[in-house]
C-alpha cells in the first residue's frame, strides 16, 4: 500500500499551466485515480472536456462556481453555472465542457476522481471567450 498526504503533495508541486491550477495525483491507476486540486482567490480551471469516462468532485474547502457547456465551432456555449461549497460533490460527464472559478478569499480545495488519462491524453481545451 502507498499512502499519500494531500498537504504534502500540494506543497511539493508547481502549477499545471495548461489547466491553470495546482493539481496533484494522490493515488490510483490508469482506470481510476484520485487528484487534489487547489485554486487560489480568482483562479480558474481552464475550460476543457474529456471524451471518455466521468469525473467526480468533492469540495473540501472554500466556495466556487462550476460552469458547464457544450463545444461548438466558435468555442463554448455556456449552459449553466452552479455555486459549490464545502461538502458539495458532483459529477462531470464525457463531452461536458467545464471550468471552475474560486469565488472566495480562501483556497478552494477539491478532491477529484478520474481516469489517469484525464490528466494526460484525454483532456481537450476549448476557446473560452467568457
């Protein structure tokens, strides 16, 4: 067994410039992995989608907004925005364009589960005009 500590992992990483936030792999394998994500005040997870499999999210700390949309030839048609708070959990489905923004003064800390491919080859960024 390999034990990972969220605080240690997040302290030892640099920002994922493509995604726009700190992202750390905590545990798992290619089929299902657990990631820790941190967004500082005003930071975004850039708009993107995945072609396969779901992602689940659990908000550990802070408050943010999740934007969901559909990709079109010019970028994204944003269809919803939902505030999320400490204790909330939700699922993102394949082909759902999504982005997140920290709305609070405190760090927005998230645990996410997804296949390892979501952090590598199955991550498609879209032109986000908003």
